[in-house]
């Protein structure tokens, strides 16, 4: 990670960095913060006071040199990212352009550029201008479909959907213990098929009309601790390699 420590002459940038540090762990000593920011402990006290004046609840705890903590649940500034995190976001959104239908990835990049502070915005705009997805056919996964599956996964709901297999045949499926997997350039759905009483893997772009229903049993777990190996070995039926 790039450890961006604004100089003493950049109080605005340094204050954002201070807020990021305070959010990263429960408590900091004044000397540790001063070392990370490359300033004096007196400057740290001044920057803490600036955050407090902006409405952030930074608590001072007694002890040698002073300790500071950001009270949990208090608002954070929008999108405070390190340079490498911004580049990772651009790379991820470029990859998504070839998978998710529509222009959601492009719109997300545009919105990020509008709300990021000046320094990370420059990094984002440079990375976006220097990259593109030339994967050919646009992706066939609808964002609303992925959202429905993620809801079923998060809330452990039974999911019903229509599925088209590789031969074009359609069937109705009823599954639980849903998990969305990304592998080899595609999204897949791993789930326990209630009618077949077996684990199944479905290509997400072949899923249609997903509908989350009643709560699942909650006792399915997952078919293997290492899903990558399980998938690569024909669902655990043949040896690795």
C-alpha cells in the first residue's frame, strides 16, 4: 500500500489521512500518529481539534503522550482511498464491463471521478484513460439478476429461477445455500438443488427470473472448504492435478 503522508504544509490532505488512520483501528497514541503523518504531536493535536470542529467525535484518552479514538458509528468522509486502491477499482470496473450487461461500470467510474478528492481523482482519471476492455461480446449478466442472487445468499433464502443449460433446454430450479462465484471470466451460482438433493453449479448468465422466497434450512454449509479445488476436481470426484 502506498503510504501517502501529506506534508505539514497540506493540512487538508493531512486531516483526511488522519481520519483514515483513526478509522483503521480502535486507538492510536499521539506519537504513532505523528510518525505516520511525519509531523509533531502538537500538529496531531491541532488536526484532531480540526476534525472535532467538523463534527467528527474523536475521543482523547489519558495516557503517556495521549491516545485518540474515533467513536464507532460516526460519519466518514466520502471515498478516502490510497492510490493503489483507486487503480484496483478501475481495473475491477474495466473487467466488469465485459461481464455485466449495460453501462453500470462506466457510470460508476464517472461518479467516482466526480466525488473523489483531487489527488485520487487524478489517479483514477489517468488509470481510466489508459485502460479499456476489448473482450469482444458484451456481458450477459443483468445487475438485477446478480442482486437477487446476492440477496438470497446474504439472507439464506430459497431461490427459484428458470435455467437454460448449454443445450438450450429450460428447467425450473429451486435451490438454497446460494453462493456467487467468479471464475475464468464468468460468474457462476453454487447452490444446493433442493429437488435433486445435490450441489449444483449454474452459469449466472443463463439464470432467468430469479425470485427469493422463504428462509432456507440454514444447515447446508458449503460442499468443500476449498471451493477452487472442489471445482477443479469435478466437484471433488477426482484427484487433484
